[in-house]
């Protein structure tokens, strides 16, 4: 191993991992387990040593939401065709999305992975990926062949007896409509009401950083983590990786390496590949970027789950006890039964609390999402400059099936809220339209805490004020329920893309023109370059994406350590010397 530092170089490493997010933390841990492999992990955001994480990151209620210091603040996305781009949140901090996300810990459905395998991702069927789902988890509630008990990521649930009043009432209304209780959403894949699996402990988040980069792993002499390190380009010479260019706190550096794993997430990974000359050749030439590999699939197939939410003002008796930190306890998986849509394609999250402050404890909500969505967007570059943000367009709800299912989903949510079993717990409900105001109040400051307390107390004691406030922050649920045209428009206009971005460097065979990586996550046509993160998903999983990303990083790490050829692209002549000892422990 050689990691000597000279001015403006961070040295030479066997492997450089770009991005310490959900995937990057797993890879850094697993690859550096072999003391003969030197690993450099580069993260654009801040690092926090174990035990020094701020409470806004650690809280098992995601107080991380909207915290500018943990996000890419220049990033914007066009949600629907023709709209102006608006801010879109992607994590920029150690642990990436796993450090800021809501902590729902779903695996997706077995059919998702069988579809991947059928689409050319050989070796990624449910049967193939299940061992990695087992490896990552320490499930506190379930054991047996579908669960792991000693992995780094703790998974737990609030058992039905703990569900707070609004969540429990919604479950009762769903039962009346014929939905069954499903004990274990990660092992029983039928439709039904279930406790939400969460990757946390009662009082703290379990992120990829806390799970995979603990003090023991960080103490390995062959692992170096550099934060505030933004990689501008992967250096490629004659179709082989030679290093990376980056800035650390604004100062330029280079690192020499023959192996780069890009794990910068589904927005920034394709952008980095394109800046490095890997992408659609015509588009790259137009920006003056020298083409290293013509891969038109880079940045295409941007996938996400569209969601629409209804906010509810809860009667005092329906609020959850302060000791129960997470905002959700239970959820519903159901089938739209729309033609050409698979079963279990819809998801309803029930929230008994929607922010950290007093008003947030008085507000519940229902979030309905299309979890097997078909609309596709893109990530492209407008400039070759390393610091320039990529151009993101979601085309949300552009597939008619997504639009119809979300509209029907919103109607279903409104029906549940109008059920007497549920409405008995509510003072009112609306589809919020004042997102900016709500986000501003979300910032965890002393002033906001005071404002929220005063607001909450006023709403509790003045019925007329409450009515006016609900009318001000959104569109009244009862009105929406009675007007089909309005419901149709609102379900389209108020739908948002969530944090589950995927698909922009998808897995697939070499003869698939739009595939970017092969089944071993190696970029087609470039030696020594791999992509391992949410971008490699060929289709979006029917579940939240963090646990599937951790799974796929575990599998990729396993493949890399098992085979000395694991970084050698499958469709170029082999010119890079690969030292076999490096990846055999
Ligand atoms: C607000 C929010 C809520 C979410 N809620 C949930 C949830 O409840 N449950 C769930 O399962 N999933 C959730 N997700 C999704 C989940 O967090 C992601 O799917 C997952 O973290 C993606 O992992 P990744 O490794 O692909 O990318 P990330 O975790 O995003 O990691 C990419 C990392 O690369 C770094 N990076 C990017 N470019 C560069 C560069 N050029 N140089 C150096 N570093 C770079 C980034 O700063 C980032 O840290 C949520 C996401 C968000 C944003």
C-alpha cells in the first residue's frame, strides 16, 4: 500500500470510492477489511466521527429534513415537463441519504429483483439478492430464513399496541375495507396493513455511516476518509482509469489509482461519468468533453416514486406521546389493480407527527405513493465545469398509469380520512400548498420552536382560527373529495418526487445499448471503473430505496473481493494489470 501525500496529491490507492453515502460506506468497510487493499473514501460533504454526530442527524425523528448543511443546496429539478426547476434535496454528508432520510426500511418486492434479472442483470434475482438482505440486518422482531440477526443495520418496528391513536384509527378503517394485517412487510409480501420497518433504535438513527464506519473500521490503517472532497472528474487514459481530480475545501488535488468506484448517488454519479467522458458521445462533444466511452444510457432512466400528501390537524387525544420519536408507526401496501401494473404497487404511509416542533406533534398526515412507477426522467449536463449542478428532469407522472394511480390513491386517502373511525380524531385535513412556509418552520431554531408552540396553542384553543389556518395552508380535504376535476388537478400538481432517485446508470448486458454497468457493476468499455449506488437499479424497487442500496453495495463488494477481475470492464481488451492478491483475503 502506498498513501504518501505530496502537495496537491492525496497519494496512490488501490481503490478510490467517490461518495460516502449509503453505498459508499458499505464498500469502504467491506473492501478495507482486507488489510492489503488501500482504500480512499472521498465525500463532498462533512464527516462526523462516531459519537460526534449532531443531534439533527442522529434523532430517530428525521430532524435532518431541510437542514441546508447536509444537502446539495444548488441542486434543482424540473418536476413535470414545462415547469420551472425547483430545489431538490440530495444528501451531502457522511452516510449520504441514509443520514438524512426518513428511516423507513423496506426491501422492495421479490418480483422487483426477478424483473432486474429478466432485464439482463444476471445474478440479481430475488434468490441472488436475499443473502445480502440477510447480511445487512439485525432484525429485532423477526428471525428465520428471511431475516438476519447480526448485521450492522438494526431494523425494528412499533408493534400494534404502540400505534398512536390516529395511526391506529386509520388501520381500523382499512381493516373495515378488507385489508388484512401483515406482520412482517420484509418477509410477507402480500398487500396489507403493517408496522413500518425502520432502520433505527427508539432514540437514534442507524445510518450507513454509523453502521459501517464505526471507530473500529475507521482505525484501519489502510482506510482513509477525506471529507469536503468533491470529485470533478475520473481520469481515464486509453479506456482505463488512472486517477481522480478533486477539490478539498476548494483546493485542487489529484489521486492516482487504477480502480474507481463511483457511489455518488443517482443524480451525481451520471453527472460525474459524463464530466469524465463517459456518456452519450454527441452530447459530450457538444460540451467540449473528450469522449472516453460512448454510453448513451448514462443519465437516462431517472426513476422516482411520486407522492401526494394530505395533512391532518389532530385532536389533542390523537397525538402521540413525546417518547415515541418516529413520526410513522404503520403503513399500507396495496394494489391499484390498474391494467399493466403489478400487484403491491401502491403505498400509504400514516403519520402521527410531521415535524419536530409543537405544531408538528399536532399534525398528522397520509402520504400516498406509486411504488412501482413507470415515468422516466433524465440527468444531463449543461456545462463541463466540475462544480456545475447537473440538469435534472423527472417527467413525474408522464406515464398515464402513474397519473391515474396517484389520483386514485389520493381519493382513497381522502376516503380513509373521512371514515368516521378516523375523522373522530381530526379537526380538519387538507392537501398542503404552502410548502415554503412549512419548510421554513421546520428549521430547528429556538425562534421556530417558540413560533410553533404559540401557533399550536392558538390553533388548539380557537376553532375559527383553526379553520382559517387550514384553509390558508392547503386545499380542504372535504372540498377535494366532492370535486373530481379538482381532485384530478391537485393529484397531478401537488405530486412531488421523493428522495428515492434511481436508474441513471443501469445494470445490463454489453449488447444492451442503454446499459451502463454489467452484472459486476463494471462500466461497459472502461477498465477499472465501477458504479455502485441507486443509479444501477434497472427499474425502481417497490419500496423505499435505502435498504436495497445497502444490499446492492454488499453484493457488489462481495463480487469485487471474490474476483481479481472485478474492476476490469467486460467489453474492452484487458490492458490494466490486476494484482490477484488484492481481492482475495
Ligand atoms: C430526504 C430523503 C428522505 C428519504 N427517506 C428514505 C426513507 O425513509 N427510507 C429509505 O429507504 N430511503 C429513503 N431515502 C432514499 C435513500 O436515502 C437513498 O436511496 C439512498 O441513500 C441512496 O444511496 P446512494 O448510495 O445511491 O446515494 P447517497 O446516499 O445519496 O450517497 C451519495 C454520496 O455521494 C456524495 N457525492 C456526490 N457527488 C460527489 C462528488 N462529486 N464527490 C464526492 N462526493 C460526492 C454525496 O455527497 C453523498 O454523500 C430518502 C432520501 C432523501 C434525500
